[in-house]
């Protein structure tokens, strides 16, 4: 009666992470506390989306703070009060937050508290994206500690506020998906060990930018629509909300692209808290992430809000765009 056992033996995200960390007993408690504070921020951001849908003014008729600003405040406070963080980098804050030495821990968290917030008003899925680094010496910190390639992250994830609230996490040991059970208030493991299909049938890109694409991007998209090898054309899906587009790519396979173009030579997406965490998850799920020049996770950031082009998804699909770039350069 395995199915029954499954229903009564709930694998919460806390329990799952404690199991995963059992090989590193020294890190167990600290990481679990940190994750619980991130989860709190996600629960709030999910709520913020619902409040955002309800309108911009409260009962007193006052303008309320924008939901992304509010979510950022909740995340920053939750992360500092965890006692496990040393530096925080948020898409909402121009400068890095160095946590007061009395409250410092060994983790650096880079995050976009509410990505795709322009989609709130029409109820489209939005999400939180985060990546986690670890510092050796929490008493001797500098920005250099955070300007590290994505492959140095010790964990990354996102939470999607859609038809359900879904948290996808990797601690460097595969990718797992958890759904928020609203009655329990707990994230429950629903998608263990996610692997991205080796090849997909979907491509995802803002085609409105086609006028400004480079040759490689244009050629790849042309191949998606008019394949030269006799295969069927791919379907186009583009939500315009990175978390939702990446989540679909992870589960169904295919490729998500935000390339460089003539107007935005580095693309649009931010390296530290958008491109790195999603690239980390893709690799952990068996896919790839490429910048047009190199493996995304090997890039070394020069500043905290730097942008980078990205092509990520199924192994074979990213392999194809890599070949095209190699041929046109
Ligand atoms: P934002 O941080 O201003 O919300 O922008 C990020 C979003 C991503 O979620 C999404 O992938 C991208 O912008 C879509 O951009 P575009 O509208 O140019 O296609
Ligand atoms: Mg963003």
C-alpha cells in the first residue's frame, strides 16, 4: 500500500532538506533555518500577488506600496532575522546589504523577490528567484565574496505564484519540486528528482525583438519554425514571466531564450539573481545554460546588477544553439 503510505507520510520541504544535509551535519541546522526564512518570504510574496490583484488602494483609500517593494522588505527582514546571512543582493536594492556583524551567518543570498511584477494586474504567474553562496570568513567580507561564478552556488531555487504555489529547489544534488498545501501551510514534495527531457518541442523567446537579433539567434528560431532535418516545427510559448517560462521548460522540455540584441547587447536578464539560479537548476536537472559565448555558470560577474544573455533548457536544444554560434562567429 505504497500510495497510502505516501499520503500519510508527508515529505515537507524542511524534512527533505534535513535528509539531504545529513551528510554535512555541521551545515544542517544553519541551512534549514535559512531555508525556513526564505519559505516565509515566499509565502508572503504569494499573498502579495493576491493582494496586488485586489487593487492598489487599501480600505482607507491610501496608495499602498507596490507589491514587489513590499515583498522585498519582507525578504530582507526575514533573511537578516534568520541569523544565517552575511550579504544580501536584491533586484530591488541598488547596493548590497551587509548584515550587521551581531546577526551574521555564513550564507549570501541573491534574489529577485517578485519577478515579472508587471504581470500582477492580469493574474499571470509571477515568482521569486534565489541563489545561495557560502562565505568562508563571515567577519572579513567584501563585495568580492558575491561576485562569484554561478557554479559556486551551494543552492538555488524559485517559487512560482500561479494556479498553485510551487517551490523548486536544488542544493546541488538534483532538483525537487514542492507544492504549498494551503491547509497545512507547508510545502510538500510533489515532484521528486526532476529531470528535463533531453530534447523538447517548444521554444520560448520574445519575437518582438527579432529586428535586433544577432545572426545566430535568428538562424536558430528559423530552424524551430522551418526545420531542415524533416522534423516537425516546434511550438512557441512565451509568458513573459521568467519563472513561469522556465518552469514550463523544466517540466516539458524545450528552450527558453533571452538573447543579446542590437538594443540590449547583454540581453535583459540579471546574472546574479535570474540567470545563475535558473542555469544552476537546469544543469542539476540534466539540461544546459549558455550565454552565446560560454557556459552561463562559469561567468564571473563584475557588478551585482550585471545582465547576461541566456539560452537554457533541454540538453539537445541548447547543444544546437551552441553549434550555430560556433559556426557564425
Ligand atoms: P522585471 O524584473 O522587470 O519583472 O523583468 C524581468 C522579466 C522576466 O520575468 C521575463 O523573462 C522578462 O522580463 C520578459 O521581458 P520582455 O518583456 O522584454 O520579453
Ligand atoms: Mg526581475
